[in-house]
C-alpha cells in the first residue's frame, strides 16, 4: 500500500521521504527492542538528527509548525517501521501541539521549553494516569498532591503509563492542590530530587514505549513549575485534535502487516499448489477486505485532520468526529492485522516474523484514549440532543 495516496504538496512529499527513510531503519531494530523491552534510544537519536523533535513547535519559536494532517502522515509512516517509536514521538509532538493551540501555558514557559527542545533535543511527555483514578478522560481527580510551602511546591504521588519514561527530560504531571482542591499541571525536570522511575512495563505489546511508573516523593519545585490549572478552562477551549496521532500510529502498524502478508502471499507456494497462494480466491478476498478497511479508515482519518486544519473556527464542533476517527481507525487496524495473520497462516505466530509483533502492538490501541464506549456515548448524546 503506497504512502503517496494522501501526499498533496511538495513539503509533504519531502517530509514523507524523511519519515520513510527513518522507518526503514527503525524496522531493522524493531524486533530487538521488542524482544528485550528496551526503549529505542537509537531511533530517537535518529529522530533528533532529522529534526523531528521540533516539528510541532511554532515557526515563530524556530520549529516547523506542523499541521495535524502532516502529523497524521508522519505517524502513519513511522509506525510502519516501529509502532512504539512512532507512538512515543507522537506523545512528545502532540503535547507541544496541544499547548500551541490552546495557549494554556504562559508564553515565557512555552518559549523556554521550545528553545531547549530546539537547541538541546529535550523530550517532554505528560504523566496523568494513576492506579486508582484510571484514564484522566473519565474525570478521576489526581491523588497526586501539590502542597505550597513558602514559594515552593512539594509534589507527592504515583503516575502510571508514563510513556518514554527512560528518555524524558521533562515530566508534565497533574496534581491536586491541597489548599484549593484545584488540579494543577506541573512541569518537572528529570533530575529533580525525589523523582524516580519504577520499571513495571512488562506488557503484551508496545514494549518499546517503556511506559513505566513515575514515583514522586517530596519533589520540591519552584513556583514557575505550575504551568496551568487544568480545572480552569483553557484560553482557547477545544477538542484535542492532536490525539489523532494515536489512530495514525496503529493504522501504520496495520499497513505494515498488510504489506507483509501481500509479499508473503506472492512468494509462498506450498507443494500442494503449482502457484503462489496469492492466486487463491480466498487469499485475494482477504487482501481486498484488508484494503477496503484501510481505505475507509485512511479517508476518515485524513479527512478529519484536514477539516481541523482548514477550519479553525469550527474546531469546537469536531469532538464526535475526532472520537469516531480514533474508534473506527483503531478497530479497523486490529481487524486488518487479524486478516493478515490468516493469510500468512501458522507461520504468523513465530517471533521470527514481524507480523507476530504487529499483532501484539496493534491491540494496545484499543486502550488508548478515547475508549470505544466514550465514543459511542458521545455520538448517542449528540444524536439525542439535536433539535427535531
């Protein structure tokens, strides 16, 4: 399946070519990082050299001002090489894009972090999930606490699903401010005293993201560490378009599985046949089914991203479409990988073939936000709130 289908400009063509070159290199390392559950530091070194860490920083600060459409394209391509690397990069780029579009941070803080990323290749991600509160999108209040002591903040708590944990320079965490009960968003440097990582990430798939636990034990921060109040509306409240990087990543994994299965079918010829299995009607039907699902998913994903980019004034109306894109694309990706496994047959379960890794990695998408039930509730509420 060609990556060029949704490339419309020379700039996108150049960016896609860089991403494809990186993806080829990442695919050579993917099995090693997965088997040993290691963070792909080499891949991130390559991303840094290629300037990919700065893509979503505004051009006024020296970045590329990446559009959502281009972000989706990059994620889809990189994930064809290695899903965990793409998803990890997506969190970093997406956080910066979201802050850029909501103005929820003081300008001086965002400019400072942007400069450090551009000059020193710093990496940032949020850590919001907790053992008892679950996913933040379900409204659970952080049990992590922030206490004011003079002109300092003291943070205590535990975060789970901290993707990129071994590589992060900044942890963006949420905490309940004890004095007021408000939820604050704090930025914590990795070398802060009392900050530690508990290596708990022993998972079925997406092993290379190293989404370990973050432990905060009397971490003392300066006053400026409070980046925003999450319990207050942003200056520019809107749905989180940047989260489309999630389905884009799993779509890329599915495309990689589809491509592997097609190439396998072209070459695999059991001695019971006088031709490769690619000529069998059932294999062709499954291949067509994969392509139909991918075609549908890609049009929805890219169409939603394009609508986001081209109509800033109507972004607040896109909550349902963004959620639907994630649900449709991620479930389609799972189904495509399952079909690819059926084409390859029994050999698909051997770890010597990458399709077994695609099978495990793609399933993680079902647990990234928003969950399917949230999407269905959003669509149902929208339907029954319409005027007759």
